[in-house]
């Protein structure tokens, strides 16, 4: 069964460092998403991406965040200068259609010290 | 703005007992409704979804949910819980052109 894969599974970084989280969506999907979940809190939408551009983003997704689809398979989330409050589980998801089911990866846990 | 409320933070049920997890939503248009499950250390897995049609939807692992427009609810049910059902359950709402909005989740514990 096709799945969304994310790397790394866990990353520890120092405050102020840049972090790149990587995702390989399901191959024939067209819509890509990043969500995050701070420990003990709900899953929050960050950004959606379609046709090589951001289609929607939340208030959380400020100038410190960026997304990119550098090739035909990867979808990355970059945090330029991490803050303590960026510590969370980051989930990538993809969908075959705008209203379709979202398939989630297992998440990348980011710990900022 | 759309929102999802899961009133129960943590529920404990005995194995074999029935289960109902509550979900209420606020949404301006006809919603698409989802239930996802998250086992410890895992990603989110779709249990079931409602787009239109029959308001009682069947999902995987023996789960079902009923959409009640008059109550703005989409409660998740299972007639007999198994120990492997212990996990975090998230209700989510969306539409054809908006990202999913998740509730805060309900943690289910199953005791013998």
C-alpha cells in the first residue's frame, strides 16, 4: 500500500538553527500539506501546496517557514531559525484530490533546545 | 471560522464494552467530516469519512460514525472495544477547498 514517508523521525537542534524536514508524498498525489502537533495539543494546519505553489497557509506559517518541492518526489518544510516553541511533531500529508482523504506520514519530531 | 470540539479529553472503557466518542463542529458550509486515529508514535490513520449521502458511515476496524446535521455532530461509535483500540482519536472537518481542521483529540484507554 502506498504511503507517505518522512525523514528524519526525530531531530534535535539548537535554537536559531535551520531545520529541513523531508517528506515523500504518495506518487500520484497532487496536494501536499504540513501539519504540526505540539505535545498534548491538537493537530494544527500549517500550509498546503498545489501546482508548485502555496495554496493556503495558517497564521503559524510565518516568514521563518518555507516549503519546497525541489524535485518530483520530495516535499520539504524548512524552518530558518528555530525557536523553542517550534518543538513539535510535524506531519506531512498528501491527497489525490482537493476534497480527498489525506494520507499522513508518521511524523518528524523536532526538539529545539 | 470552522472549528471542531471534542468534549472528552480522556475516556476509559473496559474491553468488550461499547464506545462513543463525541465530536461537534462549527462550519459555514456543508462539511466533510473525518475521524482519524493516532497510535503512540504513529501517524494519523483515517478511520472513516463523510462527504454526503447516508449519514451513518462505516469505517475500518469496526468503527462507525453518524452525521447529525441538526446537532452539528459526528460521533464515533464501536459496539465492542478491543485493547488494540487504545489510541488518540481526532475528529476533523473540511470542505472541497479548505484544509482540514482538527479537534484536540480524545485519548482512549482500554482496561481488562
